[in-house]
């Protein structure tokens, strides 16, 4: 029984059933059982335990090691289980699909993990499980938080400062990870001190402007003014507020105003949707009619 890895220098040293590991630059590319050997061409076939497929390997292109027998997992007898595991499926799901008992599948996968260091990493990546953050990631998170707390804004990808652009790119990737549900808990909990961090900066800025306009309209109404008009406005302030109010009504009718903003308008400005009961022309017409009626009443018979 072979008890240590042995370098394979020629295909003549290989036999069907041998378990080998093929590397390039120290990185394991293939691992499995030899199926056939072509010594004249220094080629051989293996059943790759990592992918569950047949692979033709060239001894002249790879560094090949014969593996200890006891290090080869039983799961290689069922490469489908290993392939499904690498694609992110749980042991329970693999058992359901293959019809194998779950304890058997678990034993095979445990054995496969013991010799294939990349199997567990591939499984977690495919399953969407978040990987632990790196030290540079933790540092960038603290830089983002510090910048927002000091400046009141998020890093911009259009900044002249290269370090700020890098923070903006890092934050965009973390937003994407959060939407996909694969953000590392350490980063998720750390960034939670910034309630709006998952939103795009322009959306946050747009909401701030919206609330400023709402506050301005509330103050305008509390000053004893009627609802502002965008047409026939007497002042620039009335025009701006009237145009903003018209936009909110327009969006609401077309279902483009969020329910949260509609509720804020209802609470702060009751009757905002109806606005003025009469327009300027209607009021002038009413005034003329009233004067005419008064003149008639005062005319002697």
C-alpha cells in the first residue's frame, strides 16, 4: 500500500485504478482514479473526483503525483455526489436526487472534503454563503463609515481623489452582495450604522431634496397662503412650490409616487391633492357676477 505521495515521471509507472493528483505551478487542477493509459503518448485518462467527468491528461504538461490509497475518499466511487456538492447542493438534497441514504452521502462528502481543500470553498460560493471579509475589506468599511460621518455624504466614483473612487467602487460591490444575500455578517453589521448605505447616493440625495421641499411648502401654508400655483404665480417661491406640488399629484395619479411619500404628504398637508377649490379665473368670474348682482339689487324699479 502506498503511504505517501510519489512523483509520476512516466505513464509507464501508472496503472488503471491508481489514484493521482495533477498540478500546475503548485495548484491542484485534477484529482481522481486512472481509467486508461497511453504510454507511447504520455497521456492518460482519469475520472476526475472534483467534476465527475473523464479527463485526458498530458504528463508533459502537468506535475502528477500518485496519492496514498487511504487518502482517496469513497465519494470518488460516486462522483455525481461530489459534483452536486461543488455546485452548492446540501447533503440532504443530494440524497434526494441520487436516491442514496443521507448518512452515506454525508460520509462521502466528509471524506472528499478531507482531501480536496477547494471542495468546501466551491460549495459555499455556489450555495451563496458569504465568505468572511478580508482585512483590507474591514479597513475600507471603517474608512467609508468615517467619511460619511464626517462629511455627510457617501464616496463618489466621480471624485478627483483616487482613494475616494476606490471606496465608492468597494461600496457598490457591497451593495450588490447585500442584494444577493451574500454579504459577510461582519460587513453587514458594521455598515448598519449607516441606515441608507444600501441605497444609491443619488436616491438618498433626491429624498433629502424632496423633504426640504415638503418642509418649505408646510411653512408656506402656515404663513397663511393658499395652495401655490405653477401658473399665474405671483412670486418665484410660489411657482417653485406650485410646480413641485403639481409633480407630486402627477406622480400619484400615475402610480409613481411611493406610498411612504404619499402618507407623509397626507400627514403634513391635508388636502394637498385637491388643492385650491377655485382657480384664479373662476374667482374673478365669481367676483364679477357678485358685482353685477349687487348692481341689479341696488337699481330702483
